[in-house]
């Protein structure tokens, strides 16, 4: 039984040449983190029926406005 032998040298899986991706600055990271935590808690409150769906949507819109998270484009 033959086995292929490949290189074990570490290589980049994705080339970033011409990529629009950049490292997130500290402020963006903090905004993203705050947004994600706030929405996690809001989802829990919604699941436990502590808030209504309308209150959740209104809150989400306010958090999107306040934090302007990177992931916000995924939610809207």
C-alpha cells in the first residue's frame, strides 16, 4: 500500500493579496464585543418572554446605531 508524502511546511490557507480584509482596531473590537453581548442577553430575555418581539427589534436597532458593529451588516 503506497501513501503520498506531502510537505509538512506551514503554509497560508488564504492569500490576502488584494484583499479588503484588515485587522480590527481596538475600538471596533470593543464595539463588536459590546454589541454581541448586548444582543446575547436580549435574545435570552426574549426566549424567557421577559421582553416582546417588538421590544427586541427596537433594542437591536438601537444597539446597531450605538455600536455600529462589523457584524451589523449581517443582521440588517
